C-alpha cells in the first residue's frame, strides 16, 4: 500500500519561514503543561526545535526525536547560539514509531519522561493509523507512570477540497515580500488530507511544497486509546484550552497511562 508521508527533506529549508509567516498559536499550551516539576520531556518530531527554543532557559532534560536528518541538523544549528543551555538537549535521529531509548547501553529499561508531546500535528505525519498507533506505543513506553502524553490533530470537519490556490498568509521578512498560497485535496475514505503549498518571494521566486495529514476522527482516537490503555484526561478545541466543538480548529488530547 502507498505510504503517504510528508517529505521533510524538501521542507527543511522552508519550515521556519512558513511558521514565521503563518504563526502557530500552540506555545501557550506547552507553557501550561511544563512547570517546575517537569524534569524530562520527550518531543516526538522535534523538527527545527521551535518549541524547545521557548524552554531552553528551563532546567529540563529535553529529548527530541526526528527521522529527518535535515530537520535535526537545522535544529542543531539553531540551538548552537543559545549555549550554554540551562537544561540538556539530546537529539535522536530515529523513527518515532520504533523508538527504544535505554537508560544506558547496558540497561534493559527505557528512559522515562514526565511529558511526551507530538507537536504541530506530528502524529498525523507518521503515516497511516497503524503507524500512528506505533508512534503512540513508543510514547507510552517512555512515559513515567504519572506522566502526561499530549498530541494535537487537525479537526477533519474543517477539511475541504480547495481546487484553486488561495492566499494563506503574507509577511515582509528581510525586506522581501513573502506570500504563501495553498490548495488541498481530501480523501475521506482513506482519511488523507493533501496540502499543496506555494511560497512566492518578491513575486518572483516560487517554492512548491506538499504535505500529507493522515487524519483521525475523535471516535478513532478513543478506540486507539482504549486499545493502547491510554486514559484521555482532557480534550480541547484549541491551544487556549477552548471547548471542543464541531468546528474547533484543533483536537488536542491530554492523556496518561491507564
Ligand atoms: C510538523 S513538524 C513538527 C516540528 C516541531 N515539533 C514543531 O512543532 O515545530 C513534524 C516533524 O515530525 C517529523 N516526523 C515525521 N514522521 C516521523 C517519524 N516517523 N519519526 C520521527 N519524526 C518524524 C518530521 O521530520 C518533522 O520534523
């Protein structure tokens, strides 16, 4: 079967630019999940280290996983100027669906974390529902007994087919005009949302990108959580902990081991 997985090798050079033009609103949620008691955080799909950059002053042992060497390398480059960090950052170039971090080389025990997060809908980019289950199993395996596991998903109710490119955002950066246009295809049978993006710089240079969301409905997540013995503590419709509604922007799950 064809695997629909975003190629982050193509995205690496443009990822931060896209997020500078279309600013994510999720940091507020991570600030509410991370407190003085949080010692160890595991970020599945750390990308270029966008979230970590907000917490490098905290005394946290932060472990970032990413299967894209290009994204991990960019993360290293971005973190270098922030040294010395108050906490520690460990980057692991690995597939989150197969993760097995040991306390040390000789140990049979996995390292355990207070908080395991899959930011920016990372769970939707690992592949189909089986891959998503594997990615959640990896998280559970590395979660302390009283730890929190958090993931966010786009609300599929908001997906629509957009045949024509529409302006998604624009910004002037380094004196250059940047515009992002997007169009999308939705396959409701295979639960696949395909995004086509065009970044246009100074009405001249055009960068074309593509990404896939393997989407899930709330019912799918509830049945996965039952199967994996995950207890859902809270569900939010947005990063300010808004109530879930049919048209919430996001579906955010805060959960723990049963
Ligand atoms: C949407 S980005 C999120 C990056 C970062 N967490 C943020 O919030 O800005 C998703 C990241 O997950 C990574 N990723 C996708 N599938 C993965 C997998 N199976 N294992 C590890 N990383 C994966 C991608 O390479 C990418 O860097």
